[in-house]
C-alpha cells in the first residue's frame, strides 16, 4: 500500500543531475494551459491558510503531484512544513528531486482509495495537521470514493484546522452558461496551443522520453491507465459532503466559471 516516508533529502532523486526545477516548471505551464487562473486559486488558498491558522502551518499536501502547492506554501510561509502524499511514481520523482535537501518537506507513497492510507503518514508526536490542501486532483475519484475520503480527513486536523479542495466543480443547474464558458475557454486554449503550449498527453510523452522519468512514467501508466474516470460534482455537493463528514463549517471561498475552491473548517 505504501512505502516508508521519504524526506526530501534522503532520496536518490536529487542526485541524478536532472534539472528538477525545469520539470516542475513545465508541469506548472502544462496545468496553466487548462487553468489560466491557477495562480489566483493558489493565492486565495494561501490567504485562507494564513487567515485561519497563521504563517507557520503544518501542511498535508493531498494528491500532491509534483508538489505545486508545497512549493507555493514554502515560498510564502518559510516556517511551514509539508508532507506530500500521492501514488503517481513519476510526479513523486519530480517532487522528491525538486525538494531534495529541504528538511521542511517529506513525501509518502499511498493510494487514497486504500482504507488504510493514513497509516503511511509520518508520526512525529504532533497532534495533527493545521491544513490539508489539494488542487485539481480529486476529480479522479468518483463521488462515492471522494465521500469516503472526506470522512477520513477531519481526524487528521487539529481543532480549528482546515481542508481546502480547488477543482473542477461546474454547476449542473446552468448548462447553457457552462457550455458558453467552455467554448470560450477552449478557444483560448486553442490559441495557446497554436503558439506552442504543451498539453497533458504531450507532457507525458516528454516525461516518458526523459531518462530520469521513463521508468516511473511507465509505472504510472500501469497504475492509472490513460486517464481516470472520476466525476465532477458541484461545489454545493462538496460543502454538504464535508459537513456530513464532520466539518463544522464548509463553503466555497473562490469561484471561477468552471472551478471552485471549497473550504471545510473543523
């Protein structure tokens, strides 16, 4: 289910001569092709971290990927610490390489659909995390699996701790608005593509061709296949499900025409 916790300074990833910063940057650019307002949602997320728990948070970066959230957390809050958890061996390779030598960061390999995934988290004597953060990742889960996961999160947080999920959360009550927004957004993506933007499939093809990422990328596709088939419930569903899962308050704190950032407060 999970390997031992890897601190960022004890893996081999940082000693291969690979430019991990370049891989991190290329992942960010690829994601921004789909979400031009990606940095805005991160800004609001970190604003809410500071408002609720202060400038030295203990963070659980859930479905962390390359560590995009952790990177922004540490740049804004140098006194923070972060544990990233993911199953993707290629993205974790980039994350471990990118943060090699940073004692504030550790990573765990775990499957969030495994009922026992929390047992892989480091045990350092502290009571819990101040915040659990995730972005553009949990839409890979079906709603029933996501509801189970939400029920596992509140016990990981300190009293007054917060969970935030920024993801695709379209409103099913406005199909014509949704269709118009999608058409406009994809027209912009087409223009960016014509100017050389790399999409998701092209990025993975580059990773598969890279000597440091070829093997973990092959393993990644053995795990996930071409793409997961989760669904995208509304922001209202997320808030309601978080309250049912034990969060005292939950609501949307940021919204674009297609995406939202939902916050649950313990």
